[in-house]
C-alpha cells in the first residue's frame, strides 16, 4: 500500500472514475486539493470568475455528452453557498455534477471559524448526497459512493466538503485496486413492457412522450427506432427535445403552455393514448391536468419509482431506466411486427403531419425595432443541423423553443425546471469544453445575459469560442408579460439613457463595450436585413480569435409571446402564418 495525502487519493479517484474536467476558484481552505491537482496533472481546470458561474460550467459540461460528470471546486464558506443555485439547477434536471468545497479544520467546525458554514446541511435538499468528511480514512469511500449515486437511478449532483486538516492527512491507499461501484438502475420486466405495448396498440391515436430521461440514458436512437417500428408519433418534452430530430416524419411537436408548437398541442389533444418515457409531467408541459388527461389513457415509465403518480396517477406505471425500457419494447415490437400483429397508424401519422405543415406561427416580420420572431427565423437560416443551442429562461427561451429547430440529442441544453437567470453564459462555456470543435450558440435576453456577464472573460482567457445571441428589449420581458394580469408594468424596465453610450438610445447597458472590455468580440444589429451578415461575421470572428462572440439584436421593447394557462387555450398575440413566406424556416412549408 502507498501512503499519500487524502487529496492525492481523491485526484487519482477522479481520474479512474473518468471525471477529469473541473471548473472553480482556489482559496485558502481548498489549496491542498489544488496542490494535488497540480502535482497529478490529469485534471483540466478552468478558472471561473464566480463560483456560481463555475457550478453552471460544470453543469453545462455534464449535459454536453453522454457519461460526462463536471466538477466544481471552491473554498470554504461563501464558495459553497454560491454553488447552491448550480446544485439546484442540476438536481432539478437530473444532471450528475460533483461539487467539492474546502472547510475549516474539524476541531473548529463548532467555533464559528472564519468562512466555516454547515454546507452539508445547506446542500442536502438539492443533492443526492452532501457530506462533510470528518475522518481522513473516509475520503476514498465517500468519493466512490458519490460517483455511484450520481450515476444510479435518477442522476443528480453530489457535494463533498473537505476540512483542510482532512485534506492534509495521510492515508494508505492503492489506486490500482480501486474500482468504481456499479450504478444501480431499475429495469422493466418483459411482462410489464408487454402490458404497456398492449395498451399502446389498443389505442387508435397513440403518442410517445419522450422526456429528458431518454437523453440521460443515451437512448435516443432506440426511441427513434421504436417510433419507426410502431409508426407512432413522438412528442418530446423541453428536456427531451432533440431525442427525435425536428425534421423526422414522426416528430409531432412539443406540447405545453409556453415552449410548445401549435401543431404539438393540437396533435396531443387529438390523441387517445400516451406513453411517457423518462419524463416528469412538468406543469408547463401539462397545464391543467383535467384538460391534459381527458379522453386518453397513460402509461408512465420513469427511472425513479416515486416519480410515478407524483403529478397524476397513470393507468399503468413502470419503474425503469429509459434505455432498458426502450430496448425491451423494441424486442417485443420486432416480434409483433414479424407476426403481423401491429396496428396500422398511417392515417394517424398523416393527420399529425398535416397539422405540422399548417399550424405555424409567423416569423417573417420586417419591423424596426426588430420583432423577436424574426431573430429565430434568421438563426434557423444561419446555423446548421450540427448546432448545439444553450438557453435557460425568459421570453427569449420560450420564443426560441417555439421557433428554433433541434436535430439531435444534447443539441438543446436548457436549465429547465430551475431556470436560473445567468445560467446561460457559464453553461455555454462548459458545453464548449464538452463539445470541442462543435458549433455552440447561446441564447439570452438582456437580463439573463447581465447576471453573470463576467464569465465571458473565462471564454477569452481559455479560448472557449461560441456565439451568444442576446435579444435586447431592455425589459424583464416574461415578468412584464405576466404583470399584464395585474394591470401593471412595475420595475421590469431595464432601459435608461446611458451617458457614456448615447448610441444605445435609451436601452441602457452598452453590451458591446462591456463584452469587448472582457476580451471578447461583439456585434450590434438594429435592422432585420442585417442579421445574416452579422451571423456570418460572428462565425468568422469566432474562428479567427477563438473567443466568445456576442451578437446583440435590438428588439422592440414590448412583444407578447404565445402562451396560456391550458394547452387548448394558448393565446396567440401575433398574426399567424398564412403563407409559406410568413414562416420560411418552418420544418414543413405551409402550402399557399
């Protein structure tokens, strides 16, 4: 056996577990861990400007590819509390992420020592495990358990808190005999899946609702194969968007109160059977449950047993990993197709496709200031099928989900349930780390963008290039729209006359100067016809300088984006598409 510091053992474990991408900030109470990273050399570390930013970078990295686990590192006290929003975002969306904090010496934990806080208790509600490791000999086992938990069942984050004296202590440890613990994932039985398929094929108008659990399981190819085998349309959730490409003939649109397609809601409302796989029936997807569930039967498959029945009771529930369930369903479906016992759903598929080709929102507006719908039309033209979009919250994200197109798993990366403002920029940097050489495009409103704008300097320092589209209406647009119900427009305007930048014309913050001051490139667009050239220039600047490039589009200040309280009563505030020219980048062109 080899004697070593606990932190040296921890770093060796990280490498053996395949977690070698870290984001964080050093500090006195975590310096021993940093010394181990430096001595080892196998962990790449990106220095953030804010610990919350580091946590979102680690989150974005975890979401970027199958099997990734990003690491966030910080010192004691406020570093840990700064991580809580990042932990919440990862926990809410079932994302594995490892947070590591320094801590005061064990003997000082009850003495109100400088920057000593009970981070274990604070973090427990938003983690699968939070532990202050008080005994040096527990360090290897704690890390081993952390990785098992992050990968088992419904994935999620873990926080490990390391007192500085525990970090410095020496233990006997042999990395050559260390083995990761097996991940525990429930698997549906054949009998369960036969019943689920019996129920599906008893329906005349069935749908598959594809949730983020399918993407977490790396099972998008199985989903598409099953849909094709059964010839059944698919409704992806926001977290499952991309599990089936938007241009696939069986992609029937997204459903919901906000991030939905008109044809998606209409297709769902005409269904009589729904099988949800790896989804959680989020309220912004379902709206009112009476409307959502009326006239249709439900099967729910989820990796977390307590998720089944949490929102409403399905007609049949199965606790299973999404990938295992899809593999089993495929096996049974192949047998039934060979036996000629699968129903023919051609008419239902054609009906869904007809709605997909006709129920469009208008995107082609020539207004100045620019209407937001036009921005997404131009983004569809400018960025190809290989693009990965990163976004989080607000009217920008809602409109983007209504009008952008996504063509594969992990190509729409969104903090869905938590939706923390400021998540987008640091998460995009983490995604760039996880997808080197690929096209990453972030989407923010001006308020989301301003929350953690300092993290752009990280992209400049470490050459992490991506394009950040900022749609600037100098408003908290989503909150302004929700305030309509209270007959007010109160403390939601961000506009002011900038004495240093009169060219912003009352829109306030000069994002161009700020972005350039942080070492990145920026372009401002004020007319719709200038957007194609701006996106081309952004691509060229990104390629030349290898830094983030911001494209700020100046929008009209007030636009109400389609949304409602029920999926059968979404308010359409703008004109709908009446011709192909009104929605030129629709997946299926409207027939004039």
